[in-house]
C-alpha cells in the first residue's frame, strides 16, 4: 500500500515508518521538524530511514530515501493548500496521523502551539482525507483524555470529558473532529489512545530520557507527588505491533473475524500493567549501573496520578499481546541511549 505517516521524524512516527517499510509498503513521511526538542534527534531518526539531512538543510521539499520505498516531505499540516496538492498527487491508501504538538506541561505555557498543530493541522488533514478519500485513517490520541479518572483500568467507554491539561483537551477534540468527519463523509477511521510509550529514539521530554540524562550526568531527578505515581509504561515495539494490526481493520481478509466493522472506532493501546514511578527509576538504575539522586516535589498542574489501559478490545479483536517487561524494555533503551549519545559527543 501507499501510506502517509505524519510526524515521521517523531518517536512513534519513526518506528512506525520503519516497520511499514520492512513489510514492503511505500511510505511517505511528513514532518515540520519543529524545535520543541533537539532537531538533531529528529534528523538522526530520518537518517536511520535513509534520508540525507544535508538535503533537508538545503531546503529541499521532497527527498527520496536511500532505503527502498521511503520518501520524506518537510511540511507543516497547517499549510492546507500544500497538503491538498500532496493528497491529490499521491493518492494514499492509508494515512497515519502521528503528528502533534506533544507534552502536557508545555501546553500550560504555550497553548497556541497546540491550537495550530493539534486542532488546525488535524482539521486540514481530515479535510484532505475527505477531498481525496483514503481506505483508512488512523490517528494518535492519548490516555491524557481520561484526566484523573477514578475508574481503573481506563475503559474506552468511560466518561472522559474532563481533561486536566490543554494538551488533553486538544486530543479529545481530535476524537470528536474525527468522529464528525467519519460520520458525515464515510471515512473509515480509527483512533488510538496511547499510554506512556518508551524505548529507543524516545522524546527527550519524556521520563525515560530525562532520567537517563540525570543518571549519567549526576543530576537530580525531580520526583513528583512524592513518587506516588504510576504509568502504564509500554515498550515501543509492543505499541507498533498493535498499530500495524489495527491498520488492517478494514481488510477483506478480516471479514468474519471478531473485528468491529464500525466506520469509526477508538481503542486504548498500552501495556495494561501499570508500573510505579519509583520502580521505573530503579529499573533505569539497574540498566545504567548508577544510583539516582532524587528530590521529592508535590503534584504538578496538568499531571495525573495513574494511567492504566483496558486493552481488552485490542486483545479480542486483533490478538494484541504486549510481551516486553519493564526490565527488558529499559535494558534495550539504555543500550541504545549510551550508544547514540556517545556518537553525538
């Protein structure tokens, strides 16, 4: 298939692109390469996909990868006319929207960035899928839509209209926007509520990367809510396995199986085994062979105490089964982290 992956230079978008290429699909990656975090990491991901960063630096719009089947466009989803021309010219079978302005805490001080990327950009993408129909639109939502829900584990059917961060509000808005477009224009659409993803090539603003940097440079790790937090940490390979399985939701070969035929559907995608924050830190200490310097802080605005995914629908419909323990996943992450940042010195 010909597949568009937005946010292809991002953490999940990069891993998804790599997996799709391994399966033999033609992949067009799109990313605006913004400066929310170190662009060198984004360029390194693209370089691993065979994209020459020099050509990006020279302002070339479209770059063909050295890896068979991959091309890259530097483009922002807010550029609606350019996006429309891309859809008209390419004729995509499947669209994965992994592009977003990420980060709960950043959204407190910089809400406009979330309006532009997560609302305007996503609306443009939906309109492109309407004007130039695709077989399936899969988009990234977030466990943050559940807020501080007391219904554990989080079920897709649970009440989730009380976000505690603006980032979460934009993700919930994405779900409503996608539902309306799917309903009005018959677009086959699937939303995925991701639960705390970690692993190689991760985002520098996420816990694994922040804590790893602190451990290796003898910095203090800020532990919020006195460490009384738990997250449904999910290793990136397990996440990508679930995403790829969901991509085939409307395949002819799957008719007659236990997969819902609804044109619009939301799934949780996580490990369904919450890990206490202190246990996560201990796993990092073991992997890096360092003792962490900890300072305790109160709960942060916009943060939640616990995330816990009910993934029963993914299990029953797609046979989804995360297999990576926190110890195994952190060990793989640590091995990559040390190798990558040694090269960057």
